[in-house]
């Protein structure tokens, strides 16, 4: 078949009408009503890890992505590469976000239009959206005409028209919307549809969604509405005062705050609405060109709804700043001049009935809607619900089988890591796939699912155990009474983590840091003013020494928050450097034997950093305030890392 793989960005599990949402999504709903709806499909909890797994059939770490950064590995092959080798024409439209050193056209896609990075304005094409190959035809949008969700449908149809011109040649298109990821931008006409809907607040929205979800048969009738989700501590809400608190009752908020939040959610809903309109345009094109019946369409999301960072949302690029919009300023939300998210209260509603959000291993973070539609190929009754667990790593083996492709042992001279996914084709034929254990990890948050049993934990916290058959919303932690099961499942997770390059216990060749004071010494002969001397860890936790315009900087990152001790001046020529992290979190930095800077971190590391020690660069995700790998030109010698 032809294959259209559609990915939404930060979409909550119950946002679509066909999953119980009040947002108008008739085009996607039609695909669900005519095809299959999966009720228990899992992703990798966040943008680029899920995209890496989706395209490669590998665990994100195997594919080269750790936490939120990295580069797509040469030991992974993409769907575009294997299907292209099997005779498919390939195209991609939308958000790439699996490294900037490789592009879609260097990894198997013949045509690309979209963004290489993770998020940006929906309204401003230049310089965020790119056409590749660069010499291929690009649309010329008039001033004020561009809106990314519309443009993605434009290019999707352009590329499909181009592919359809070659008779008897199947095509594969990956259509990866940036909607509804922040910054939430949408046409005013779409926003206006929803302002009154969300004025009732997130508590009533959660109640009404739960009722519709039950009516649709997506969950058991005896499931009760969970309490409002907690807001786990992060670097941003530690500054706003919301760390480890529960989302507030809607009626407890002042009227002006409720108006601001209702407009934010209306803008989010408008992003979803417009995405559905674009899906409808592409589907209508397939119908008009008689390609609809033999096109396998998938629709899913990369993670659960995004709670960043507290109930009020934010108004700057991923930071804690919040603006309370009142009066006429409310209409600024969603315009090109705005930059907003909608916050944890609405994310909790978007993930109804599950707990928590994007980033986390609870169902609200990793359970995605998944729709499969293929009139010519599905042997199931239209609208069938699939309750068997599926995973984002299953697309590779599924499409290999259906596309007549072969998964290579070698590609471009590199040994390829075997996929662990399972083909979904037995489900398409009315059967089931063999039972298997599913695993995931992101930022130290982790999960293992074995049958109805699910073991999960937030970074730095103990394992919790749930039986999803009797407790699908994870309200009754059974770990205390099931010690043997917890031990067995956690041991299985540890084995998987080592085999899959997750290395949650840390790379054994790197210093073990948990609970220990750290002293780092070395000598440096720089030949350039900036670069990384050494680093261990990454964007979630770790330490680094680097030069910034010649000035040494000692960086410590814990739970995503950065703490620094920076020298005020640049030493001349070769110098020695010594950095200390004490057990109480005290940081000191000495150059040539003299202390030049001090800082304060929360304390020692409570979880071993994932990324191994690297010298002369930070080769995976960045610990400090720089872009990895940030190599240092020069010499780094006599490196010693002492822990005690």
C-alpha cells in the first residue's frame, strides 16, 4: 500500500472527538470510525525520543537520542531508507527534531519541507521552515498568508501529486505537524469557536470528557475521575512556587486568571481544529485521485499533553515567565506577537482520564491515540477498538512486512541494530500479536509493562506498581504488597536498560557519582576561546567544565536546572583547573591553584547521569549553557575525577 504516517505534537490522549474530546475533529474521527482505534498504544514520552523510535523501530538511546538531544545514529535505519530501497518514493512534511547534523533528505526522504528543530512560530516562515533539497521548487507565500499547519497540507499534497505521477510506484509520506505544540498560534476564527467552551474550566471539561470516553467504550464504565494531577518539580516551577503541588480547582482562581486560561485553551483547541482541517484536505486529495482505498493512514501523537511548567502556562520560549492577559490583551493570545503555552491544568484535562503529562512514564505521558485506516487492507469491522498494547517501535516491522521491504543487517557500511518492535499486521487481519513486555525511559522516568501489570517511577523516586486491568488510571499502588513482582520486573527493566543503551545506572567506565562529593582536575592548553574541557551527563543531570570566551566555567545540572561557578577573567596560556562539588552542594572553581568562583547546587547527584564522561567535547546532550558538542580546540591533559 501507499503509507501516510501522520504525527501530532503534544496532543493529549482525549483531545480528539473520537477519543472523547470536545474539539471538532471530524476528519480524523472519520478515519477512526472507518478504521481501527487503539486504546493502549505507547510512545516515548517526549518529542525527539518518540520521533527517533517512530522512524527507526529502536529505543531512542539506540537511535542516538538521549533525553532531549543527540543525533540520529548511523547504526539506525529510517522507514524512508528501508521503504525507499524497496521501491517507494518518499517524502516528509513537518517537524524533524532528531538532530541537526543530519536532515530528512540525508536519511532517505526524497523531498522535505518543514522545520529541522523542535518548535517555533506557526506564523513566520523565514528562517524556521526549510525546503530540501534546497534547489527544489518552493511555494511563495504572500505576506500574512503563511500558517504552518496550512503550509504542511499544501506541501503534503504537492509531494503526493509528484509521487502519483509515476505509475505503479508506491509512496511513503511522513506528515509531522507541529500542532498543537507551543507557541500556541491559531487563526482568530478558529479560536473564537472555543472561547465559551473553555470558560467553564478544566474541572467540568474533565468530567464531560470522562463521560464521553466511557460512552465510546474506551475505558471500563466503573472508572472514576482521578484527582487533579500533581505538578512534579522542575527547574521552572521551582521558581514560580508550584513545584510538587496539585493543580488548583478552577473555581478557586480569580476571574481574570480564568479568562486568560480559557483563551489559552481555546487557542490550543484551535491548533488541533486546524490540524484536523489539514488532514481533511490531504484525505480529500487521496479520494479525488482514487488513492484512498489503498493508502494505509496512521495517526498518533509523540507524547501526552504538555504541562510546562505550572497551571498558568508561560509566555516566553520554554521559560517560567507568565503574563496575565486581561481586557483587550486577551485577543493577543494566538497572534504572531504572542508566545504562550496553556499550562498543567489544561494538560491534565487534555490527558483525561490519565495521570501526569509529557515527560513522565505515567499513562498521561506515554499513552497516545493511534488510528489505523486502510479500506483495502483491514479485515476488521469499521470502528473496531484494539485493546491490545502497542508501541511506537512497532511501525518499522509493520511497514517492512506490508511494503515488502527487508530490515538490513548493514547499511552504508554500518552494522544496524535490530529492531525490537512487533508487526501489527495480525491485528489488521482480526488477530492478535504475541504477548510481550514493553519498556521505556526518559530523563530517569521509567516504565515496564508486563501483561496487565505496570511498574513505573519518576526520576529519583521508588517504583510504583499498578494492575491496569482493575486500575487503569493508576490510583492504587500495589508495590508494598507485591515485593517479589517489583523485584522481578525492576530487574528485567535494568537488563533492558543495559542492553538498549539506556544505561540508567550510568556507564560503568565513567565515574559513579550518586551520593558522592566530586573533585575534577586537569590541565588545559586552549587554542580557541570557547569549548568543552570535559563533561559527564547531559540536559537533565551532570557536570561540565568549559571555556566561555576564554573564561573557565564549572556547570552542574540537576533535575534539568543549571548551576554555575564562572571565572571573571580568562587565564593566559596553559593553565590548571580544579572544580569541587561538595555534599552540601557547594561549588568551587580554582585556576592555577587560586579559587576564582563559587556557586551552589542543591547537593550531590541522587541519580547517575546517563551520558558518559567525554573529554574535549560534550558529545551527547549539553550539560552547560552551550550547544553540544562544542568541541575545544587545544589540549586537555592529566584529567582526574575523584569521588568520595
